[in-house]
């Protein structure tokens, strides 16, 4: 069946290793959109960060952000919202106190106080560069749980080196209330960088994409998804045509899905040309 919706991850997928969109990717995406194919960015990034990328694409784009917790238009209109209950977020923080230097809480807010940490290491090798790009949206609250003053957050976030984030992942997996939340893990072993999102129960890129496609009247058979990391798995499993990047983690490549070129070789454009544009 013809593809009617293309869902793509950002980091490691749409962007190359220099965090840029290649001309080939932009051209292929624009051509697909001109033929009436819906373009959806599906990312672990927050909305404000993802919108900066979407604005560089020469076509209309919808955004599924925070690993499926929010679906928004580029203008900021919210289509879907699945937040983490504040009481669950508080229990997660209470159970992971030893990981506090790399943990934060994210809220769905328009401007300030979107990202909350206890203390911000502006010069840190992992957290620092990310937070400096969004300084006006970052606040400090001590203790961190005090930011949970009745408003449900989007997520609790852990960001840092792979090994301690993995340790936090294992700690969360052992909790008695594990079924009350979802974990989305993203790892970049080559750089040693990792981040993990603790989201509401059942919230994934795949669940959000499924609900959005249903709202748009598009069967899963008409959906192509492109990704490269752990947090893309549910999205790829949902899509009628899952495509894995050439630079993907080995575990995704082992599942037998179609593989395209790497993000430094405009793998998104290659997948669109091979599986979508040739059909018209």
C-alpha cells in the first residue's frame, strides 16, 4: 500500500553527526510533502527544541515530542497530551536520590521554568551544552521534588554518561510501582552519552504515532517510520514500513527491518526515494 505518512526521529536520523539537515534530506522530505504525504517528526526532544529543527524543513510538519507525551503543531497548538502524574514523578525522584545530579523534571510550559534541576552544572560535558542552549527555560529547585507542586510534569529525565544512566534504568526497573510509568532510553555508545525519560504509563513514540495516525484516518499499513535507537522501537513496530538507519544501534538492526544509509549519508532521503517516491 502507498505510504501516506512518514514519521522520523531527529537525532541520529534526520540530523547528521554535525546536527544538521542535509540538502538531500530536506529535498526528499519536501517532495514527499508536495505529493500529499504527511510528515511527522517523532523525537525525545522537548517541543521548543524540536520546533527549531522543524522550522528548517520547507514543508508543513507535525511534532510528536518528549517520546510521545505531546503532539503539537509547529505553531504550538497541542493535539494530544499524556503527562506523568505528579505523585508518580515524586515517587520516582524519591527512589533515585543517588542519581540526583543528572536528574531533572520537564513541564509543558510556554516559556520559563520548563526544565528543572536541583543544581545546574552549566560546564558539565553532557548536561552543560544541552542546558546552555536553553538557558532561559531552565530553573533550579532544591530539593527537586518541590517543583511538583500540583502540576503534572511531562517527564522525569536522566541525562549523562551511559553507565550511570543505565544504573538508574536498572534501579527504576526494580521498583514495586514499575507498572505506573514507562521508560524511554536513548544511548550513543560512540560518544558515551545517554538520556532516559520516565513518562506516563503506556506513553511511547509508538502509542502517540498510532493515535495520531488514527485521528488522521491513516492505517498503519500506510505509515513509514525511520529511527535509530532504543526509544524508536515501538514506533518502528507500529509502522507498516519500519526503516532502520545505517548508524542504528545493533539491536534494532537485528530485528529484520529494512535498513537505509547512515545519518551522515542522508539515510532519510534514501529511504524516502526508495520506498515512497518511486511508488508515484
